[in-house]
C-alpha cells in the first residue's frame, strides 16, 4: 500500500445513524453485546471504528470478536458481475487472553497489529480502487514479512465468518445496500502460495479438516502451518 497526499484526503465519509443502529443490533443478535469501541482519531476516505465483543467462556464463542464499522459507508470498485458485493465490513477473532486495551496497543505492536490490519484493509479498496472478498489473500509487503514479532504469519486470507451462523453473513440495510461481513484469517506465506497454486478451496478444505472442532487453535497466531 502506498500513501500519498491528495486534496480530498480528509474529506471523510461518515455513517448514517440509522444504518449504525441496524449494524449494532445485527452484532448483538448474532454475536453478542460489544463492550468497547476503538474510535479512530484520524481518518482518510472513511472513518473506521472497531467494535469489540468480549469472549463468552460459557459458550462456544470463547474469543474476542473485533468488527469494523465505517468501511461500508462507501461502495468498493467491484467487477460488473459483482455489483451486489459493493459493501463490506471486516472482522477478526482473537484468543481470549489477547491484550485488548488502548494501553496495550500503545505498549506494543504485537498487541495492536490485528486492529491495525482491520483498519488498513477497510480503507485499502478505496485507496487502490479495487475490492476484497472471500478467498482473496493479502500479503504483508513484497516479499511477505511477519505480521509482528509474535507470529511468523505474513498475510491474511479472507473468508466467510463461519464461526457464526449464516444469518450474520449479510445485513440488508435498504433495497439498494447489503453489507457483507468478511473475516480475516492470518496465514503463512506457504499457505498463501498454496492458494496461488492449488486455489483457495484447497486450503479451506485443509483448514476445515484440521480445525473443524477447535476454532481457538485456528485463531492462535502461533498455530502450526497447515501446508
């Protein structure tokens, strides 16, 4: 990603209050009540906040869920045959012991990088005049570098948020606008290369075979490579 100064770079789009209410209700209905919002202090193109739903040890959702709001304020530049996929929000799931405070983020990028990736990828389609969707992979630099010092993973694979019911996947806010929720899965360089050679479906098959009963292991930034 390359950043440059533009005349309109602080002409930030902000959300419709009615849509924000629908968004928050959607989170509570399908995941749980958020207890924290990390508000963005400086924005470009869109204002991206991150809602955090805490772990629920009494359920099968014993992990943090971090969801962007604001990415869907603008349409992505999708192909002509994908017009229904113009609007998206992103999420990432993190282990229940993840340091999830502003102070922890300031202390170390090892704590902050998942939130940083959410915000940067939420803005990336507008900076690059492109789109992102399921099965896309995004490397961290070229050649890919580790996401942080606490992991050797070096990119993201985008998938459906299959930790949750299919009712969560989409939020229709009007006849013209449906928001699609996409989940970020940190991956190793070898796994991204596997996608390039064998296709994303092949990697998903291996993921489901290995982690179908243990999503906590899948979201561990120190998990073993699948390929």
